[in-house]
């Protein structure tokens, strides 16, 4: 017995499993009801990206880490969860027609017809106001409000047309990662190292170009029209961009690590240098994922790749030894 065909205008009420193809294998189904659609429309799984707000305060060391800093970092995390979810809602509302033609995005709440457009825009407006209002509660509330404001402005520009411009779209996606990385330090009024900012910038570009490369491979293999900007890219160019950014992020991290190790004495300096090992291996591991076309969902890779998780733990152990353990032992 054949299954009924759903037109592009009809809600996909029936569960239709589909895998990500060249992306991370995952069964996709439309939301079950309106509350489920509202929650999924926020994309809570993507909030793992906002853990980047921890980077600057953790790297600043024990002197900068206190109860107020932790509160500021938590606040920055919530602010970016609200801001990012608002952008996801606007983006999905704007892309409703193209998403319905996509092999997996057609199961998203708005594209599937389970989340009405007006409700999606209303939710986005409330989240934007909440994000900016909450950011003012930080130690340097104006600075955090400025960061989240810039993030929202850039990403709205992305939603309303800039994403169709090759290279500009990659820059905007990478700016989202970088602003997250800066947010925790800005909220707690922590001075950010120039090398730290370069690591954040090139690391963000690495993930953004890898995401486009995975989408290009998916488009080539399935014939799906994923996004207009992909027409301006070739696989060779995107490989060049993520190779360049991977090289730059490794060099920047090495220089940052040596800068930190030269500022301290004893065993702590060695741990900063040792931290380069898991960091570089993690970059190589992620590069292998990108090369295989699995870079389209950085959040899913972070949640599912056990090797990357172990490398992240090893890196955090090295930084903890350098920043928090060794100084107390030597003191």
C-alpha cells in the first residue's frame, strides 16, 4: 500500500523518518503537537554552542573566577540562548518554502506546518526583548547588551538577505561563534587577550566554512537546493577556507599558550604548553569530520563524538592544572 504524498503546502502531520545523508545520521520527524513545535522551534540542542561563553572567564584564571563572574557567565549563556532561538525562529519563518524542499529541514516546526508563522515571529520578538533586558543585569551590562545587540542585528541581516551573498554568509555565521566566545568575558568585565580573540575568530571561521562544505556535499549528493549562497562556492574554495582557518587557529593558540606560559613560573607553564596537544588533535579530528561532509551540524558532532569529548576533557584538565591547581600548590 502506497503512502499518501504530501504537497509542499500541506503540513507533514505524519512521521516520516529521514536521515541526514552525508551529515550526522539522525532520524527526523515533524513535531507531534503545538507545544512540541514551540519547543523544537527554539532549537534547544543548539544551545550547546553557547557554552563558548565560558571560554574567556576560564582562560583568565583563578583571579578572575569568583561568584559574581560565574553569575555573569550564566547570564551571558541565557542571553545568547534567548537571542539565538529568536534568530532561529525568524530564519525558519523566512525560509519556510525552501525548507519544505530540503530532505531534512522539511521536518522543522514551521516548515512542517505545526508552528504558525505569526506565533513564530511573536516568540522571536519576546525573546529578543528578554535577551537585551537580561543582559543589562551583568557586571558590565551595557557591554553585554552591545554584544548581544550586534549579534541579533547581524543575524537578522543574515535572515533577511545577507545569507545569499557568498563569503558574507560565512563571515556572519563565524561572527556568531566569535561573539559567543567574547560574551562571557565582556559580561564579567574581563580583559580579553589579542591571541584569544584570534583563536576565537579563526576557530569560528573554521566551523562556519566546514558547515558550508558539508551543505555543498549534501546538495551535490541529493540534488536538493539547500541555500542560494552555495551557488557561489566550490568544494575547492571551501576546503581552502577551512584549511587556512585551521592553520591560523592552531598557530594563534600556540602563540597564546606560549604567551600564557611565559607569564607564569614552574609547572604551570608546562601545562599551558601541554594543552596544545589535545587542542591540535581536536582540530584535526574535527577537520576529518568536515572533510567527510559531517560538519553541517557542529552541535550534534559535539554531543555525539566521544573522541572529541575526551579531547575536550583533556584540554580542560590541562588548563585547570595550569590555572587553578599548580598556582595553589606552588603558593
